[in-house]
């Protein structure tokens, strides 16, 4: 009986983890269509502007290096 309860608990946790995981996947705003240091980018670099946008959405700062990587990926995807 104990083993059955543990198995049910583990399976329940796994199902919930799979169902909830997409909600935690980070979606970053696309800034690849903006010009750096333009009024549309609030006179910031694209990584800087992305950091600011993410902070506005999540109240957490991503690093400049992470933002630069994301912008590079966005620019490459738009080619």
C-alpha cells in the first residue's frame, strides 16, 4: 500500500511538472527589428533595451552577456 501511494505521488508530480513547465519557459521580446540607440529602442543598445524590457515584465534583470546572446540569436534568425 505504501509503495502504491509513493508511485501515485511521483506520477502526479511528473504530470504536473510537464503541464506547468511551459509556463516557466522564458519568452524574450524580439528587438531585432529595432535600430540600436534609436528612439524606438529608448536610445539604448539592443541588449540594454532588451534587459530593460525583461525587467519591466519580470522585475528581474538578466545579465548584459545573456541579453547580447539573445539579441545575436534574434538577429541571426531574422536573416
